[in-house]
């Protein structure tokens, strides 16, 4: 990705010093046509949310450049440690529209263009801002999945050019889903990754969203712009979106329109695991110990990760995660007792205390979920963990 970014920065330099012929860099605002270009979701996990760009076209010369904010570099120094800490460095880039479109057509991802009703001054101001933003000293930014990503940057640039109209109108409309729901919906094609993300999201992901904040997604921004009205120059209003053109149809699997309901699958999984633990305790002690070990090790490791996300990273969408009450390092303390239970020995008083604390933590998790107002929507994980912890509590304290 680094060579690509360098090439596009060279493109920006070329635009800035291009000779005085009609081009995107020096055309008068009256000759500029601005469009939002939306690309459908891709197959790779980091492409599942889709992508978009601002296209600026000189209607005289025909030159068209797409500006986007979605470049990152796996080869960047300390990329993965920074990613783990929530310090992701992204870049703005630009490319000829034809080059961008050829990539997405080849990948089978849809391309939709929405020409926008910007007047000459707004179009020129937006073009100038994008060229300024493309300079090497201005191109980088600290990426955030929900609050500051490649789509919110496009949205903010358009909002600035339009004098704040987008923010005013979109903040007045309620959004359709929460961050969690949108994430589960778009990642549902990769179920294990969807479950990991859902488990790791805290209450931040469940806050009600207005249309402005939900437009962190390209398809939502595309849809919301259809509802925006702007001054028509004669005292009236007209739609911001002049038209909509499907440049290339999607050839990939389309994400569902609603998120999957995880409550029943995880509840059944929790009940099945609890039943296997109870039956194994009575009829197959070694199998019981092995199955219990898998659960307790997984619960302890998940707890360490959730705690680290909260205390050591900038992933604020994972902070204060109530799933820590269900999965936490206390689970490691129960491992020796689990194997003693295989031989018919009950838990010690100390372990009785640990079990009581864990069951109390589960009760607190349920009570937190029942509080009025916006709370973390972790019902699926409550339904999964509660029967398992009850089965473990009974089996560890039961003398054969």
C-alpha cells in the first residue's frame, strides 16, 4: 500500500503544478461536478463495511479524480501493535476515477455515483480543501471504526463545503440501527468474526444513533444524502442528490438488511454445554474435566482480552464491557478443583468463595442489563454464560 500512496501523492503534486489548461486542479468552480461514489462491501473482513470517495470532475476537460480516506499500510512500522492498541494510522489518497473504478469492477463490488447539487463556490472550495488535505503533511489521520473513518471524513468534507447543512439535517433524523447491529449485520457472512466482535463491544456500541452518526457507513451516507435539501438559489429548496447512477452491479454476496438475532443460537449453545457438563460429571468424569477446562481457559483468556481492551487501548467501543462479569480471569482459579472433581472431590471453602463471587458477578450482569435507559445489549452472552456457570457451580460443589 505504501507505493500506492506515494503514487497518489505524486498525482496530487502533478495536479498542483499542472500547466494552465483545464483540469480538476485549476478549473473554475462552475466547471466542476462533484459526486459521492459508493462502493459495495468486499469479501475480505476489512472490506465488509464498504467504501466511498468524493469524485471531482472537470466537465470541460473530462478529467475526474476520486479522493478517498481509506489507505493503510500493513508494512508500516509497528502496524499490528498499534492496531492492537487502537492507534491506527490511515491516509487520504487520490486517483483518476477510471483507475479506482477498474479495481472495484474487477473485485465484483458495486459502484454507485450520486452527482451533488453544489454551486460553483462550494465545488471550488471543496476541491481546494481536498487538494490541501492530500498534501503529505495533511493526509494522515488516526482512524476510528465508528467516529473517524474513511466515510465520516468524506461526510465531514461535504458538510464543510455545504456550510454545515448535512450535520443540521441529519442530526435531526433518527438512525435505523446501533453500531453493534450494523457490525453484526455486515460481519454475519463470517460468523466467528462476528461473534468475536459482538463479544468485544461494550455499551458504547449500543447507544441510539442519529442519521449523522450512523453515516459512518458508506451505504447509510449514500441513503441519507437522498433526503438532504439545499438552497436552489431562488429562495427555495432542492434535493442535494441530482441523480443516481449504478456504474457497476454487485457480483458478491449481499449482506442482510437486518442483523442476525444471536439470542436463540447462543442460548441453545449454553444449555447444551451445561447439559454436557452435568452428564459428564455423573457418567464420564474425564470428559467432564476436559470440557470444563476448555470453557474455563476460554473464559479466562476472554476476560484478560476484555480487560486489556478497556485499560490498555484506545478502542473506546470496547470499554466498560459488561461481558467481563461473565468471562474473567477468576475462571483460572477453578481449574485445579475441576480436575479434583473428576475424582469425586468437592470444592474447598476458598473455591466455594470464588464460585459465589462468579455467580454474584453473573447476577450483577443481569441487573445491569435490566436497568432503565441505554445499557449494553449483551443478552446473547448472558443466555450463553448463565447456564454454564450454574452447571459448573453445581458440579464443582457436588461430592460424588
